[in-house]
């Protein structure tokens, strides 16, 4: 299964690229994502998913296989696993940044191999869910970038407020509050369904099991992927 998504960020490629590879700043922008381990070239992440009153966690791992700093391109090999053994996902994720009207267009191309119960899910369901997830991520990432620019300008204007030679740490507004949240799958599915079918005011129960593992795999894959990018950038 091939999925392509894109979104816009407010910084040009040369400035947006290092932000995208800064794990501590970027990971909290992705709903439900947490980095759990970095061991050499192996990276692990987990996704916290909420479905009604039930909250579950899924695990993923990734390896950074290619990165082109000058071309602003990266490729990751990743896997996601349902903790209950009901399905697995492996994916090759390609990330590109191109200039766009003073900012950057982020292009994400994912080739997924799906097994188990996840294989029963329709491409449209997973594609819509991935688009909705990246939409939330893009909004938070833009807030982070804008907040970082504002803080940098304020520091330059006041002559800097850092003490003991330490550089100030800038985090976009609202970012810390996202770190421990669980992704509300019902809400995401409802919003995605409503966006694609305006007349639909609710989500059919069949949608819920259809996107749980797919969403979890995507989240954990991205979480582990950003860890890979961060570690290789050192």
C-alpha cells in the first residue's frame, strides 16, 4: 500500500530541516507519540491510543537508512506492532522538503506492507486517518516553528537572557501539554469521515476497529523515525 501526504510549514527548507530532525521539539507535536529507546542505529517508539473509555499502547521501531542534508531528503525503514498480536505493519517512509512561498512543503511518501487483521482495512480508511493525523502534526509543528522564531527575535532584541553560557531552550506554545496525551481515535475518525463526507455527522462503529492498528502503526513509526533522524544528526 502506498500513501502520499504533504503539508506546509512556515520556515524555508534550510531552517525547517533541522527542526524536523530535533526529536525533543518535534515528537510532542505528534499525537500519542513517545520515544522509548535509542540503541545504536535501532530506535523504538510507542503510540498511546484512546477508543472511548479504553486506552491501549502500541509499539514501533525504525532504522534510518538514508539522509541527504543538502537535498533535504530522508528515508526510514520502520515497523509497527499491535501489542495483542493482531497485526503488523512495516513501512518505508520517504521525507522531502521543498521551498514553498517563503516556507516549505513537506512531502511524505509511505510504502506499507500490512499483515494480520490490519490487512482487512481499506486503503481509503488508512489514508484518511494518516491525512488527519498529519494535519494535527502540521498545525502543531507550525506553532512550534512560529513560537521559535518569535522567541529568537525577542532574545536578539533584548540582547539575550541566557545565563551560565547556556543557550535558551525554545518550545512552541502549547507543545508540552501534548506529550503524555492519548490520541482520541474516535474523534479523529469522526473528523476525518466528516471531512471526506460532509453529510455524515457520525462514525459507524465498524470504523473503529478498522483504523486502530493502522493509526497506531503510523504514529509509532513516525515516533521511532524522528528518533532516528535526531540521533544521526548528532
